[in-house]
């Protein structure tokens, strides 16, 4: 087991949480209000969409790094966190919620950053609405559900196990076994889990089963015709690396990056490298450059070619 120390320069979740304002509920439709953190800053804005059973706080290293540098939005999907539940769970509904939220906040043409199942929201949003860029992390346009997930979630829903705090231990063990690279510090894993406690609302679990299971956006994914950064970890035990690589291959303007020594949450495991990739992507969007060229040039100048592979 890796030692329980934070890597140099790592900012713990508690410090980030204390330094940022309290999220507020934003009414986006007659029936839906979304728990939202909105931080002012220059364009292009970055909007973070969390994955299944996730939290608006999941990208805390990015919120800390980009505060004041970019306009930032992080929110809890309907039915998750302190957001209200949707009358009906569907991917289309979550995409509509995001569009309504950005309208309420006055955010136009964002970079939409999706993590895990959140990549489905990011992809479908970018197909339908003006977007400056897209970041897909630990996901893609198909095969987002591992074989073990369906029986596990069905068991939790049938027996209502999500109501019992004792089952946090099961989720913690699952995170260690499939979510992280084996060289990732135990302190980092536990810190991430602090940002993402096990949801005890049924609606958070049905967000996964009813809105995301079976997602396949391959047929028209080429409509995402904006610079797209596709980032994956080689030790991801939830979404296979091939899904991200194949997704990048179908997108008109994309680059696939594999961040070394990471699993399903490279943004937490290697935040310095991950944030540098995001900055290269932002610069590409601002300068109107080809994303693959921008990332290759950045890696050459930064000397980070040993930290990730790109193609």
C-alpha cells in the first residue's frame, strides 16, 4: 500500500473547500434546482460535469488551480448532492438541465469537462449547443458501464443498501481496486473519497441506472466539431482505455492523452500534469489552434513528454 502522504504541491480537499464559497441552488426549470458553484473569471469558462455517484467537488484540484484564471462552474446533477431530483431521469434531461443552468448564469460557449459518466453529458451537450471545447476524462462515447456495476447497483437499489453508512467500506474497497493506480498515495485516495461520500439518496443511484446505462453516442459524435482533449489513465478499471482512444479517433479535432501512473481519476492522481494539459487546451481554444498540435508543442516546451503519451 502506498504511504499515506500527499505528493509535493498537492492541495488537500479540505483546504480547497474552505477557500471557496458555499455552493448555492440555482432554479433551472419549474421542477429542477441544481446545487452550483460559480466562480468568476475570464473566458473561456470551464464547466465541470461529474460522473455517476459523484459530487460537484470532485474536480477540487482544478477548482483550486483555475480559480480567478478562468470562469468556473461545477454543479451536482439533478438527484445528486443538494440538487433536487428530476421528475424523470434521462440523459436528455440532464443535458437540458445544463443548458438551462448556463443560461441562468449567463455562461456562453464554455469548455465542457466531463468525467466518467459525465462524458456522456459533455458529448451530448456539445452536439446540440454552442461550445468552445470539450474535455473527456475517464469516459467516452460508448461502453461506460463495467460488467460488475449492474449487479452491484441493482443489489444496492433492491435492498436499499445505500441508506446504510456501513456500506461506505465496500465503496472504498472498490475505489482502491478499480479506481486508482497502485502507486497513487493512500492519502490521495482517501482525500478524493472525502470529496465524494457515498450518496444516501436513491435518486443519485437511479441517475446511473436510468440516465446512463446503455449510452452509445457513436453514430453522430462527429458533430462535436470543437477542440477536444481526451484523457485517460492506463490503470482505469472502470472504463477501458480503448473506449477513450476509439472516441478520440471519431472526433474531428481531438487528441488522446494517456497520463502515466493514473487510473480513473487522473485529475486527482496527477493534478499538476492534468492541469497543464487543461491549460494547453484552453490556449488552443483561445488561439484557434489544432488541439493535437497544441498539446504536442506544449509537451515539447514543458518537457512533460515522459508524463503522458499522446496520439
